[in-house]
């Protein structure tokens, strides 16, 4: 049997995040070969992943990142089974590492195939499944590109947002963060009226009509009154029309205009766990 030193065990532990005993067993099985030991741990992860494939991975960490030029932003969720794992420092660090990689990829599939310290992201997730003993997977993948993109992660890594602006002007960074915080807190259904799908509009009109009928309003008046209530729905539920959370006297669109008269919000993405 190969003589396994504490230094070798520690090196494998740092490289994989596996426990000390798991690392020692893997090195013994691999007869001291470091690369083979990593493969041993990955095979263990594959076995665990297969057993837990049907488990619900609704916990995790949601991370938003922007590139150095602040022209592209991404949100990913690294999902797991329990809140205990989701709060683990090494798990959150891995989520941050993967989000940093995701900024330079175009899709979840491209991210999974990307290099992560000499292996693919997909293989790293399998390895960590074996280390942690829970199903681990990339859940959400949302991306925006624009002249300026800002991001916000709510405390606890359960909600994250990215916001795109029409120009990189003085004050854009603060404005983008404020609007991203707005989107996180208020959960708008769309950017503006044009972004609300027809099914939602029809549903809101019918709900309004039903309420008006119960109030005894004449049938001939229902359509016009319901459309008026729809405008209220747009104000409450579309990002640029919502009252700005830091100053309810202005809308989000008006706040952004106060930063720069030509500045507009062009898009947003929001990801929340649960």
C-alpha cells in the first residue's frame, strides 16, 4: 500500500473540497496517484448523483455578475437540496466562481462545458455532489448585454437581478444598482406595458370585470372601467412604471431620467429561489 502523507491528503482536499478521510481513501485506492485520486472522487460523485437524480434541488445560491467593462451581466443559480449546504462558504464560493465563468459564456450548456481548473464545470458539479452528498446543479442562467449593465444580490443569495441601461453615462452605475434593487424587491412581471403578454392582460381584464359585476356596475360599462384598472396593473407591475422605492413621488423611468435625460432602462432579469 502506498505511503500517503498528510501533505498529499491536504493537497487533494484543497483541490476538490472533499473531506480528509475521503481524500485519504481516494489516494490509497489510487496508490498515491493524485490525478487518479481525483477520478476516484469523481466516480463517487457520479454514484451519488445517480442515486439523487430525482431529488428536489430547490435550495442554493443565486449570484449575479457583470464583466469588467460593465456591458454584460449574468445571473446563475447553483442549486442544492438543503439550506444548510446553501449557506456553506465553499458552496457559495463555488457559485461565485461559476458566475464569473458564466459572464463569458452564452448559455447554460456552454457554461457546463467550460474549463474549471482543468476539468469541465459539469464534471466539477458531479465531483462536488460526491463531496457534499447532495444533488448539485446549475438551475437558472439569465444574461443581458447592453451599453451598461448593473447587478444586485439580495442578502442571503436567494434573489439576484441584473438591469441594462441605454448608455454608460455619469451616474449609470448607481442608477443601475438602484433599479436592480427595485426589481429584486418589487418583482415586476415585465419591463413595460409592451412586455406584458396578452394572456396576462386578458386575465387581468376578466378579473376586473368580475369584481365590477359583483359591485353591481352595468355590463355596458365594464370594458372601459376594466381597461382603466388595467392601467393601474401596469403601473404596479411593470418595472419602469412602478413607483421608485427610494422616492414614491416618481416612477422608475422618471428617476432614471433624473440621472441623465437620455437614459432609459432597456431590460432586466430576476432570479429567486423557491
